C-alpha cells in the first residue's frame, strides 16, 4: 500500500493519461470530409522548453504569443511543465470537388489544390491557403479533445501559438496546421487567470493593446465619418484618430524577429542531428 502526496509529481502522470484520452477523442471526432487527424503528446521540460524559446522570439512582435510563452515558461521554471497534446492536419489539399464553396479564396477545389501543391505553407497562421472543410474537421477534433480534458477536470487551453512553435521545430510532419491542447500542471485556471501577465504589463500598456486590437470600443460618435479615439480622460481636448497605414518600425522589427527565428531553428536542427 502506498500514500501519494497530491502534488505535481504524483498527479503529472494522470495528466499524461488524460492527454492520451484526449488524443483518442480527437481521432474519434466526427468529420465533415473524413480528414486524417494526427496527434502527438509532448512531455517534459527537455522537449517543451524549445517550443517556449520559439514562442518568445515570435512574441517580440505578438503580445498574445508572448503571453502564452510566459505562462508556460513560468511553469517550466517552477519545475512543473505542462503536457502538450499536438493536434495537426494537412489542410493544404481539398478532399472534395465543390464548385461553389470558395472559402479558401479560390474559385474551385482543383484550382486550390494546384496552388497548394506548389506553395505548401504553415496553414492559415503563416502562409496558407487552407481548405476550410479540412479546417472545420480540425476544429471539431480539437473541440472533442478539449471536452475530454474538461470531463477529467484538467486545466487546458487550445493554443495556436504553442502549435506554431511545435510546427516550426518539426515536432509534427506532413501537416500544415498544428494547435496544442496545453494541459496541466494541476492548478486553478492557469491559462485564463494569468498572474504572469498581470506582472508583465502595466495598465497603460494593456489599454494601448486593447485600443490597437479593438479600436471600435474606444471610438466616439462615428456619424461624422472620422470618430475620435477615447485614448484618455482628456480625449475631447486632445483629438486622436485611427487610420490605416504601414508601420515601418514594426516591419523592421518583424524582419529582425524572422532572422532570430531562422538562426534558432538552424541551431536546434543541428543539435537534433548530432543527438540522433
């Protein structure tokens, strides 16, 4: 007979077992077009840490990716890495021959398939295009997996950011879309009540991000065709407006980040070849 302390070490194995059940749920999920769903479970700091490294690089130009990276990193540094269930699909080929869909942006499925064959990209998150029938099947599979985790009371969140990190590192092959069902460690809603995010951003920074992402919530009366932005308490005395335009500073930063990313991925692949 054994007495187990209800801490991370004792419960982590249970989270991994639930991840297997979630993978089963993803594979058993109903499908619109019979799409092949692929899954892989990533366990332990050695394999999770590189994903966070990639996310931190991408996070230099994406606040939501940085937020996900810091949440996972906080648990890695505490010695309680989450379990990642990667759910992938190849959405770069249409299984149907519809002539009146057009959701992928092409006139008909054959045209999409010819383009996607020559221009295989990282799905909708990076390059695309993607067959929306495949994307729907992918979404159903992810929903079934998340529901299985919920039924077992395991903290979880579907994260495209973590999936992109795993995709770029080559953790899944022959797929164009990867999303991670990030699970555990045991705790209370760690992927939604993010204490690390509260420390990382001031109220002013959060308000600026909200204004950039949801400007309509901060606009005044739109009837004159040029609504003023409620940027502060003195917005009526200091008029500011939203506008569409290029951002040279962001474009330069994005190029810098892509260079860092390519360098990291090259070093990572070289290490893997040596270890193999």
